[in-house]
C-alpha cells in the first residue's frame, strides 16, 4: 500500500527495495492487530520505520499487512491453477485427432501466451517436447488380403 499523492510522477515502486536497510528486524514497526470474535488475530498491520522521500520531497509510507499477504498468496495460487488448467486444455487439443498446432515451434508461442496471460512466467516451468506417434495405413484400396502391405506414417 503506497500513500503517495496522485500528482507524484517520480515515485517508482522498486525505489524502496534498492535502499540499504539498517537491519531486517527493525525495518517495520507494529501498528495494530485485528482480532475476530473468537479472540484470534486475523491480521497484523505494520509500517516501515525508515522515512522515505520522493524526488519532490513527498513522504512515502510503506505498509506490511498479513491480510494482504494472504490475499496475494491466494491470488497467486488461483492464477497457477488457471494456468495449469489452460495448459491441460492445450494438451488435450494437441493429442486430439486433428490438432491445429503440429510442431514444437507452433506450440511454444501458445504456451508462452498462456503463461503471460496468467502472469505465472517465473512461477511455472513448462517444457514442450515433440514426439512422433506411429500409425499404419493401407497402401491400396479394398479389403486387406494376403498381400496386404501397411505403410508406416508418423504423426
């Protein structure tokens, strides 16, 4: 959560991460806990104790919320599940009787597009492998007889 005025163009989200830290323990100071009806802590809110200023001398406040952390984790898991479902659907289309994508060079962009659309590029490792499925065809029309000669076709 960033508490930055709307007209502050020079604030970059990664600006805070590259600053030297005094110590990891004293980075955030406790603000409050939210407690539910049963008396358990639902989430904790902390604020960064180091003051950060933008180029225009606006104060930048950095908050850490366990509730937001849990929501972010659930969203990541949801994106991973959807990406895996999309990849499973793509696999089903590829092993079907008439696939539109036949080579590894055609399949790789489709896989990359799924990973990019679901925003899981760095979290899911996918390898595309090409293999041939042998199939036999009859060379001549008619019923197979004693002189039947099957032809091997690869798919």
